[in-house]
C-alpha cells in the first residue's frame, strides 16, 4: 500500500477497514511535508500537534462508528487566506504574520464537522494578488515538475501540496483564476464554484465580488467529494446562494448529446500551439463520447482582462483599508501619532499590494468613475449577456486554462503584461460568476497543462462529469503522476 498513490476513496476504505489509522495517515503527510517543503515552500504554517490531535479525534470517531463521513480522518491543506481559529492566518503578508483568528471560516467549520484533518496553511501571493505565488512575504512556491518554474498562483501552495503528494486535498481561492491557473501549471484538478455556492465567511477578502473558495484534488471524484462538502447556503455570507436541489452525487450519467461550445476568442493569438492541440484533442475525445461540438464567438471576452483588473484593483483598495494598525495589521510607528502610525503600518504591505491599492484608489476617484469604473461594470454586464446567449446554444464551454505551461521565475515573472496573459482564459468566469473547472490534459515536454470547462450557474457537477469522461479515456493525461525524487534531486527532463 503506497499512501501517496491512493485517492481519497481508497484512503477512506483503508481507514474504515482499520488498515491504517488517521494518525498514521496524517503522520505520513506531515513527514512528506518535512521532507519536500524546504525546497517547494508550499506551506506557511504546519500545526503538527494540532493536526495529530484532530487525527486522533477522527480515529475515535471511526472506532465508535459515529458520524463518519467521506472526509473523516482525511487531511486537507488550507490556503492561508482562509481563517482557522487558533491557527495563524497570514495571507502571505508581513502585516498578518501574528494574526490568529478567533473563529473558523465556514468552509473550515464544515471540514471540521466532517472530521477532516487540517494539515496546514498553504502559501499564496500576498492577499491572493498575483499569478505566480511569488509575492508572498514567506518566499516563492516552486513548481514540483521544475523548480526553476513558478507554481502559478495565487493558490500555488495548495496546487503544489496536492501535486507533490503533500496533501490529498486542498482548498484554494479564485478571484481571477487563482485555483484554476496553478492547478493547470501543477497537473492537478481545480474548481472555481459558482459565485455564492461556497460560503465566503471567514475568507479574507481581496475583491469580494469575485472571490470564491474551491477545491483542488488529484482526480474528478476527489474534487467532487470535497466540493460537495464545501457547498451550501450560509446565512453568515450575505452573497450566499440558496441551496440547490440535491444532486445525484456520483458523477454518473451520460454525456451523450451534450453540446460543448468552443469559443474562438480563447483559441486565438498568444495561445501555445501545442497547448491548442491538447485542448482540441480533449474536444475530439468528448465528441467520440457522444458530445456535439459547437463553434461560437464571445466578443466580450476581448475586454474581460482590463475590466477584471480595473474592478479587482478598485475592490482591493477598499479591502486593504482595514490594515491600518488599529483594526488589523501589525502596528508600526505607534509613537508617531495616529496618521504617522497608519502610514508606517501600511508600509508593511509588499510592493504588489501597494501598487494595486494606489491604482484601485485612483480608479475609484470621482474623476475616473465615468472613464474607467463604469465602462468596466458595463463590460461585466456584457460578458454576462454574452455567456447567457452562448448557453442557449451549448451546455458548456471548453477552453484552455492558460495560454502556455508554467514559466520560469526569470522570464515572465517580473513582466506584468505577460503575467496578466496567463489569466486571459480564466477571468471571464469570475466576471460572470459562472463555475469553471481546470483539469489536466497532458504535458508539453515535462510540464503539465490544463483544459477548462465553463458552465452556467450551478453546473459544477456537469463540468466534473464531462471532464471525468475525458479522464477515463486519457488516464495518463488527466492524472500526470509526479513522484518525489529524493530531496535535492532535480526532475529528469
Ligand atoms: N492573478 C489574478 C490577480 O492577480 C487573480 C488572482 C486570484 O484569483 N486571487 O488578480
């Protein structure tokens, strides 16, 4: 039995049959983190004693056969912008280096109720602002497939934790692509649920009209299982959707006759030629499985990226106002009077956050409202209409997740424009609020790449089901196996 190769279903069986205990399982992952993470830097905080305590409690639950769920005893890594009571939650920021929340985010409370084990808090760009997990005060996260390359971001720590077998499951957050893009770069599955489907209560906001929490996993079943544990109405989140009718929950059901849209704007200039081939192969496999391919156009998509950045920066500037040393944020310059103290405290933001606060404040100024903010809101409304029209012609959309595989730290990482291009395919679903899934569709050289399915509100199960059919027909592509070399050893190319 090789734990690292077992999916959550197999781990569940082993736990229920007492072939392994939750404490042993958790110890395995903690040891693997200790072995690999000094190089990969996927975790900011690993509360070992706390994790083992939760595992022991799960073992008691399993022994008593009381309240055992699919997740009882299963370790889950949590992105470090999601509040965990008693465990520090840094958001990748120096300002929150000592912040210990006094309450759990709803998703964390749900995982605890299910008996899952909180394994650790994963690395991210400061306040989730970034695409490469390079703007963390705690250092960059490295891509396990090639340590000179970025993991993607901002949920890079969560994607690497799952890809490198340091956790079977992880939570990420996605404001403009931060679950899907690192999932694609690392060869794992990542889902951004419909806006409002998963509670944001206890998620530290970046751009609250876009932010969504979602699961990362190594295959369709595990992903769906974690999604189901997270989803649901939450009275503590005013944007939470009413609970939908209960779904089947087993990913069965035919995909024959489903209309899969290929929007041409996602396949244009800037897309890596080999990556385009891979995604078209996915389309072919789905067609062979009985889906109908529909070519269509979504002209609003050309404006999605600037609209996204404008609105996200505007919201970010307001979200960051609370880090003033009075309400939140490590206080500096207390001797300098109130204004001096706030100024000194806010110097603790990293350069990327400062840049966004400045730009966002500018976009929100009275002079800019008509010129920038309102047009961006109009683009957002247009995207919603455009996508709604597309869903009359097809059931879901297939696109690449990114335009290319993971880049080297030395290349685009410092180039804002190139960075933004990595999310040209992902931001549209954040502007519309639609669910979107990234799943692996092969490798280019040694680097994994992902395909994306987008669907109308509430279509999560459908997206996963369709991708699962592809995964069944192309198992090696859809679950590229990263196996740990000894620490210090590079992956062979
Ligand atoms: N990279 C995008 C940004 O910087 C998206 C980040 C995210 O989804 N959290 O805004």
